[in-house]
C-alpha cells in the first residue's frame, strides 16, 4: 500500500483528498503547515507528497526545497491556485515533479498520482549509453564520464526518454504524453524548465552533442557532432 502525505491547511480540502485516496486503497496522512510536514517527513516513510503552495509558518516552496535536500526521488505534486508561467517555473525549480491547479477534480488528481506509481511493462535494457553519458534504468543513476549526476525522478525519466529515442526528434507533444502521461491540453513549456535543469546538472550547454533543441518542435539526443 502506497503511503501519501497530504500537506494542506484547508481542512475541507485535505479531508476530501484523504477520504478519496483511502477509498482508492492508499494510505494517507495530513499535515496542516510546513513545519508539521517536515516533522512528519522525518519520522515516516512516504511514497508521494501532495503539497499545497500557500501554507502557514513555511511555504510549500520552502518545504519542497528542504525535502529535496534529503530526497531527490520522492514524487512531489504541488496543489496551487497560482497559475502564471513564472509560478510554475518556480515550483518546478524548487523540485516539484508536477502541479495541479485549484480547483481540481479528484479524478484528475488521482490520475496524476497514478502516473508516478505506474510501473512500465516494457523497460529497455538496464544500461543506456550516449557517448560519455550512461543511464542505469535499474538503479536510476546517471553518470557522465563515470561521475554520478543526481537527477530528480522526472528529470531522470525525461533524459531516459530522449536517450531511448536518440537520433529521433522528440516533439513536446510526444514528451508530455509519454513522459508525463498527460493526454489532454497541457502547457508544454514545463518541459523546457526540466531540460534547463538537466543541462545544468550534466554540465553541458544548449545544443551540445548530448541534447539538441529543435526550435519550435522539441528535443533530440544525438551522438553526432
């Protein structure tokens, strides 16, 4: 049974989410402010965190950053009424894997959660190679010239997708569908935020031999100069 931490100060919203998750077979716990969320996180093991942006005592952004210092892998989904592109960028840069705008339906939230618990049935070979870049899909590790690079789970999934499809142009529409598993209209600009983070961590520049930007279309991983 997956254990989910709900960080939400509005009792009606948190109770609604917890009740729905319980009915779907999940185990859920509620934290009402940022400090309590970090306290619960330190004392328990969670498989996913639903994190409200606006919280008492400590903002969701601060909570997300603190958790990411300790854990790069746990999925974090922001629940937020903020809807500008800059707000989205700030949330993703803080380490969030995804965000869902309030008000939202429980059905949409549930599908977003299931995406992060889905086990692919057709995984590629454990080791993927792109010049000096090596990806181990079993251990979720990435190496550049034998030096490990720490990526979040979403960053890892995006990089893996590009390398699996190397020498092919991956459109933003295909990436949001296959990596995010979102099959409805969605702001694909979030992909660029993740790509910038990946490039920074890998220590490469835009349009390097690792990943090329195909202007107006998407990205391509390539071994060609």
